[in-house]
C-alpha cells in the first residue's frame, strides 16, 4: 500500500525534466516518434549541412532539440550533441558523395543507463526532434585538426564511459552523458592527452557547468524510478554540461571558434 501511494505521489508531481527521455534525450532517433514529415527532416538536415560546409567546417559540434523547450530545466535549450565530421559517404548504391557523418553517444534503447558510441547522419540525427532547430559550434581550424586526430584514434573510444546518466557531472568520473563525452574529447584535443585525470583537472579549472535547477525531491524520485537518472557522481548540488556551456567555453578559450543557430 505504501509503495502504491508513493507511485501516486510520483505521478502527480509531473517532473518531465527527470522522467524517461530526460533533458539530454540521447537515445537513437530511430526509435522515437517523428514529429515532422520525412521531407521536412531531409530539407532541414540538408540546410544544416550546407551551413556547416559554407563555414568550411571539417569538424563541428552539432546540437538538436529532442524535448520541447517547456519540458527543460532553466538554462537548458538543446538536448543532445555530437560531432559532425566532413566525410566521403558511401551510399547504398556504392556511390561516394561528400557530406557530414555524425559521431554520437547514444543511450541503449533497452538499457537507458548504458550508452554506445554510434555513427549516423544528419537525417538520422534530426529524425525525432521536438523542434526543428540546430545549434552549431565550429572550433578554430587548429582545434578541428586536433579533434580529427583524437576521433580517428583509440583515444575516442577510451574516453567513453558506458555508465550513462542524463545529468552526469562533467567534473567527476563514474557517469557520463553525450555532452560530457563531447567535452572530454574536446579537452583531449586541446591538451593533447588521453589521461582522463588531466582532462578532468582542467575541466574543473576552466569549464563552467550548468546547475541542474530541479526540485531536489523530484530529482531524488527521478533517480529512484528512472534508470537514466543518477546522482551517484554528484558530490554536491547537481551540475551538468550543456551545449550552451560548450559554446561559452570555446568562445573564451579557443580563439577563432564560432557558433550559429539554424532554423527551418
């Protein structure tokens, strides 16, 4: 009876920010409900690719809106990020064309507290978004070159921690989400190291995390009932990495970086 009562209380709280799907929404879009027609997704994905190509981006950090803005905590806008790499793409008919491949950290569909590193393409990346809006962060040419080296090396896989939490703390180990992974790869490139302790020390010194502005009671309940929510790596008030904080970080420390927003 006590357990049933707790479930009733939980459902009445309506805390979408820590429910399944979370703020990160780092699941594969192939399993999520489409909110737009296929032709709208294709057109938008091509527009995003064109914008990156016109800026001469070989590597960019790409962000999408997997959740409606009203469901996100204060200070959060984009919900998932990945690396867009200018590549030679082989089509199903064997034809090779230039385009962008997206390197993502995605939650497993059947185990939302576990993640994989997956490569897909812009149409896949935007297939299940709640809103057609993209954030693009383009590092300086020097940092792009360093990122290519890291992403094409074993370091990229070594920096991945499969233990997923939607509110992973970027300053600690034990849990990781897509944005923390992106930050770790960026700093591996900046400091030219794969030593995670050096990477974390510099993130603590120079990166400003986003406070998770969610009622603590709701957050505790979320961690009890949703596998993708964990506070085990949060020694104090919970914080996480966001696309917006990545933009601020590179604008401050990577001279020549630029960012833009793409709308339909």
